[in-house]
C-alpha cells in the first residue's frame, strides 16, 4: 500500500477586491504524519501559500462550519454545486487588519481525497511515534 496520497485540484481563490480566479491546490498526505494534510496553492508555477490542515477538521468542514483560528472551513452550496469554503487568515497588516484569502474547492473532490487518506490510516487509528521522538530528542542532548 502507498503510504502517501497526492491530488492536484483546480480551486477558486477569492481575495479582497477581486472575484474568483482559478489556482491549483496540491493536497498531500503521508502516513508518517497521520493528522495533517498539506495544501499548497499555486499559480503560474509559483507557490502562493502553503498550509498544514488538520485532516479531521477538513472532513468536518465538508459537513458543518469548523475552525476559530487562522483556518475556518464550511460547506457552501450554489444550486447543485457543493463546495468547501476555506478561509485563511494571514499576517497582521500595519493597520491592524489581517491578510485574508478565501478558497472554494469542489466538495466531492475533497471528499475523494480524504477517502484515499482513510484507506492508508483510518480515522481513529492515527499513531504518533512518541517513544521514537523522545529517544531522538534525548540522544541529541
């Protein structure tokens, strides 16, 4: 079994003062980091932003609003089109406001990606190698 899942999706970025524009979202998941999904957003060969998302939070966000910090997810629907709305809050600007971006992804594609990750590490079966991590920390003094 492959301990890694990668999926590239075309998503819609909505930033302040603009409508939606297409960007690529590169989603990746590795069994050795079972709680996290990495989402790298790119356009014209450049990475615009990279976020590490909690896999369970991503799954919950498909069904109901979740998140109170820098990442907020919720389902969004327009007619028959079901999306996952992902809001990302960035650094604080000089005026005290924060950079903000909203990304809309096709919900069935996100759900399919999550199903692939669940085949590798089922929900509730995630394991963090605490003993190995402690041994490594203690061996480096």
